[in-house]
């Protein structure tokens, strides 16, 4: 497992290498770089695919507070480390949050975006309180129990994959969620800055996503300067690329093929 020193962080990543256009995959909250395995298996035949663990998840530690703007800088810093001048960023949930911010802060480095079950949606107070309670339970010494099952249902929804990810969560140091949790709960509203994103964008969203309403994805597509499509994924919850790769991966491949 290679590690890059980026912005004072030790970022764990995988890189398929090759001479093809670069894709940088950014995972969702509580997930890690392995959630894109189905996409990498297909797309790495043509593209250089980079996956990485964001601060506090997988094999990347976290040592203090940060924002999704910092995570955007991490993604671009990893590109610098790997000698990648320009990439298409593919982000799921919080990976989409940071990818959208990277397109705003580093427009010359982002050739395109794929936004999976993400966007500029900001949770209301009731939802934020619920997430705060979940994070506090995660930080406790109590077994994940029903909370873990509820979260896995919200993110994944498929019983076989839910069991796998609950096992991963239980095997890890749960204290690392503290700073990522603060980042998630306190993220800024960037909805008024969508017009800054000029690159082509594909939006993919699960029709059964209860974490981020699909209507917000449709609205984002309408607001973007160059949205190439909004792909609804029937039956999918929040991690549609993980649970429904047979829909998501071909849609991404078609989008990538159409970028000049």
C-alpha cells in the first residue's frame, strides 16, 4: 500500500498506472478506497485510476480538524505527488463534496466530474441532529448494534454488502470518525457557487437514496453550466456505484468517452 505525504497528511492510495487519462476516485463517509473496485475493474483498461483514503478513513490517519476544502486540496496534492496535471474526479457522497470544491478551487486541474449520490445539498437541523447522535454512538465503547445496521441500510441497503461493511467498521478504530464527523456536520453551503464549475459533469443518483434527495441532484444538473446527464439508479440507496455497478459503471464509461 503506497502512502503519499500530502499537506502534512499520510494519504494511502492505489494507482493502476498507465498512460491513459487520469481518474481520481473519492469515497463516501465511513467508506474507503475499495468501494470503487467494480468501476476500477472496467475503467482501468483505458484509464489511469487512482483511489485514495480520505482523512480518518481506511488507512489514512487524521490528526485534527479539517474541511472539505482541505480534502479538495488533498486530492489535488495527491495528483501533484503522482505527476498528474489534470484528472476527472469521481466522488461519492463526501467524495463528491470535495470533488465539487476541487473544481471550484482548482479549475485548471479538473477536466470533468462524476458526482455520485452527492451534490450541494445541506441537511436540515433534524437530520444534522440525527447524524450527530450517530457519530457520538460511533465514538462510544458500545457495540455498533442497531445503529450500525441502520447506517448500513441508509448507505448500502443490500443485506450482503451491509454485513460486509458492518464487519469492516467493527474491526477499525472508531475514534478516527471524530474530525471527519465535524467536517460533515459543519460543511459550508456552496449552492450559490455552482456557476463557477465550467467542466463537464455527470450526476448519478440512487432513486432510493434517503440521505440526499434525488430532487437535489436534478436541481444541481439544471444549475450546472455543462451537466451531461442525471442518471437515476432504480432500487439504489446512497452508495449506488457499490450496489448497482451494472448501471453506474457503463454510465460513467459513456460520459468519459464523450469528454474531448
